[in-house]
C-alpha cells in the first residue's frame, strides 16, 4: 500500500499524462529534491522557483488565466500568509469577470502539527482557508482519498487549496490505489528516488488509473448511535483509535471524515446529528474563530430541538505558536486522550 505522499506523487503523474497539467512548481519542487516531503519526485513538468510565495501564487494565477492547468506548492502553510491578498483575487476572479475567466489552479501546502516542526512549521490553515470565497478546500486523511481528491482538484475550474496533513504523509493506507502494485517494496523501487546521486534516476511509473473523490462529499468512516464526531485530516486516525477504545465498552460513534472543508457535506453531518443527538467537532486549528465553531453554530441553529446535548468543539489551544518540545506540541493540539475524554463527557451529558 502506498503512503499519502506516494499517492499524491502518483496523482500528479496521472495529471501530467492525462489531465493536461503542464507545470508543477514551487520551492525545491523540481529535481533533485522533489519537494521537502518528496511529493513531486520523478515528475516531468516540475521546476524550482525562488523562495517567493507571492511569486509562486502570482505565476499560478497567470498560468490558470491562460486556460492551462498547474499545481503550485507553498512549502509550508506557515508561509502562505503573505499571499492572502492574491488568494482573495484568485478566488473572486471568476465572479468579477462574470464567469469568463476561470482559474483551474491547485495550490498544495502541508498543514498541521505532528512532526515537531515548532513555531514555523506546525500550524494549521483550516479557518483561514475557508474564509477565502471562490476557493474549494480539501484535506485527505488516507492515501486513496489524497489520490482521488487531487485528480478532482486538477480538473476543477475553480482554484483549489489542497491541504496535506504533515503527520500523515508517511502513513500507509489500507486500500490500493487503482493500478499501483500490491508490493510496497516494488512501488518504492519504482517511484522513490534513491539516496545520494540522483542524476541518472528516473521514475518507473505504475499504470495508475482514473479514480475520483468528489469535492464536497464526506466519508462515513464508522456507524454508531451514541454521538457524532466530525473531523478531517490527521484527527481522523486519532478518532478511529478512540472509537476502537469506546467500542470495548459498547459505545459506538458515528465518525465522519469531511475530506472537503468547502464546499462541505452538510447533509451527511446533519443526518448523523439527527440520528445521535450529540456532536463533537475535532480539528487542530486554534480554538478561537475555529472552522468547527461555524459547524457548531449551524448545528445549533438548524437542529436545536433535536439536540440532546450542546455541540462541542475540540481544537488547539489559542497560543501564539506550537513549541518544539514534544510535551509542548502535544499539550497544544488535540491528542487521543483529549478526544476520548470529550466524547465520554458528551455522551454522559443529560438533556
């Protein structure tokens, strides 16, 4: 089974060969590194840019305005903030031109904690991203979803932010991507560049196939009736681990992986809350003006008389940064024990 970063790489290869992607670029995206997380190793249309986030976004907008498809990378989401005005313009261009100028561009950037990246390489972009009108925002939690969401993002006429959870990039999936070899060793030998001299290395791509995850459709991970847990990205695997622990006590939760932050699958979330009467929203963005707060507000506004307990949000502490020491990082963003405590508290709340 592939890792998420291998899945992204294979999706980009499929995009080059079949979906008209002509440019994949960003800082260290091209040879020899192939991206700081190796998500672009071996691809034929990659090239390196200067360390200039505004230049990267501006180039992507220009390419997209000509009708060509491109994928740009901001090396870490912590460095995307000096491009916010450009992202705003990219998002409203189709609207401002009365539908005449679509921007079929993908911007991918690693997000979240989990790699001990400290204050400059550990933060989340969820809430900021969802405040960009005109953009679609996706964040996978599995390699298969990463592959399918990337193909959908490439073909979408709108600008798409593809948020890569850093902590999951080396995690292997449980399902094969259509066309990938079953042997992990074989896949590695085909598409992972060797250490050392890479001057003569070329990827030997498997015959991966078309597979789409529609943007705006969530994944129902687990069925249960005691509470609804809505999350995405890194926290999906944490919530699955917690669900296994709760199941030992006969407690079964409805677990939803949003996959798409905007547009989001409110119908799936709504139906689940109506079934369980209780909901917890989990993510690792900071707790003040958190995207989960919007979802909790909507749940309260639309489903007030069907709720058995107040909607809850479990998010990162509202501190200026995430510390380097593991204890500091783990006490800042939600961990499995925090999720377990919050769910037990939620289901014990009496109407």
